[in-house]
C-alpha cells in the first residue's frame, strides 16, 4: 500500500482562530533551531545556546534572574507554584485562570495538595479586595494557609493588567505576606499592548516568579520559568528533573528563544497577533447577529455569534472554540495570522449574516 500523502495547511482552513497553539515556528526561531542542530554540544543545559538565552532573558528584564526551561506551560506554572508553596498552602487565582480551568489539577499535584482558591474580578483580572477577603476568611488552622497569588498576563479573557493594577495586587500581597506568581503564556502580547518595559510589569511590580511563554509567541514548544526572587529557585533544578521536564538535548528548547529575543521577534510577533485580533474585532462588531463580549487588549476576540452564523462559519471550515465563561465564542489570532485570513473569515461572516434576498 503506498504511503498516505503528507497533510498540508489547506486541510485545516481557519485553524488559526481556534488557538495560537495552531501556528508553527516563526522564521526567526526556526532559523536558530536549524543552526543549533549542527554538530555535538554538551547535554542537559551545558550548551552555549542555553547559556546565551539565559543571558538574553536577564538583559530583557534588566535583572539578575534565575532561568529554567520546561516543555509546556502547565509544567512551568505547576512547578513554579510548587517552589512557592507547601501542601497545606493556598494559591489565590482568578476563577477563569489557566491554572484553574486548563491544567488538570497539576498545581495541586506538584505542590502535594496546595489548594487553588478562586477569586473574582472584572475582565479576568483579580480584584485586590478579593485577595483581602480570601485571606481574612481563612486565617485559622482549619483553612489552607494563603501563600501565593497567581495572576495571568495577558488574561484568559484577552485583557491585560496595567501597571497600576499590578501595583494594587502587589500591595494586597504585601499586606498579607504573599508571593506573586505570573502565568505569562501570552506575556509578550501584554507587553505589546501596554508599550512598557518588561521589568515594569514583572519584578518592579512585585512579581517573584514569571512563567514566560514561548509556544504561543512563535516557538514550536517551550516555556521559561524566570525567578526574580532567586531564593525561590533553590533546588528547582531537581523539581524540573523529577517532573520529566529536563531536556537532555536542551539546545532544542533554548535555541528558538535566541532567535526570538535577539531579533526582537518576540515583541513583533505579539504586536502582529494583537493587531490581527483588532482587525477581526472591528469587522465582527459591524455585523448583525454579533455582540463583542470583552474589552480586548491582546490577541483573542470574544463574541456572541447568532447560532446560525456560528454554525454556518463552522460549516465553511472555520474553527473556533465556544467559551462558556463569557457566554460566547473565542477567536484567537497568532503571529502567523494574515490579513487575508481575517478578511476571508469576515467575508464569510458577512455573507452568512446578510438577510436573504
């Protein structure tokens, strides 16, 4: 029997709008990966590519931070929180945060039982008063002891914490002696949206540990765990190894980061994805049968589509997720989303939304 033909991108039209995970490597990351593939180098992070990217991360944040690498964001978040918490602690997180809704209990598993306590707040952002209330509610030994706050930047609702908002969260953490973790799977999108230096929304804002996303920013896989508070990184290398996250051929995780950071593609990729979402949002907002549900800052659009419109778009091959947390759909853009793709989607949406006749 002859082998099956290799699939092409045309087999899955519109897959971009399902997730920014659908995009492949950006050219800058791919080129350094190809260069890193040549020859033999020391394993387990002893290679020059790993050393280079750690230096680049320190330059990016203007801080002498400690840097580790994992294959994916779930491991990065769970292991970072495990470094911050013991089994009897509580992690305070927004009710629609990734650590709550998309990580299959990994934070609880890797901390040995720390409880994720859910907080409210508009637009996917934790309200500082909710931190106060959660801590005051659980001071006695019968409650899990609050230890860390986890914020998502950009949030799962495509909004971003502004500098003053992070300052308010930091002040709440300081009042209660809490550590601050940032899930930055789309951190680059937040920087692009805000136009601030990375330090302004990390260690200057009191963030102790950042899980910096590469997968959604133009890499094929890989996240960085950045400890601004170095004491928390003590023995973290053993956590990474025990969790099966230590790459023996570390250069393949590290080298794409070099391409992203040296070229500046980490930021231009994110700005492009944000702009694609803005174009998509503007087009959808003009259509009958569409309600924009969230004030977007980053690279996802949340909209309520008339059932017939959503079904018609899917019948034409477009892929996007329902998002029950907001009562509508999520349409995600990436570094690879083109104006032509956005315009084709909008053309189909206009045709389906137009009254017959």
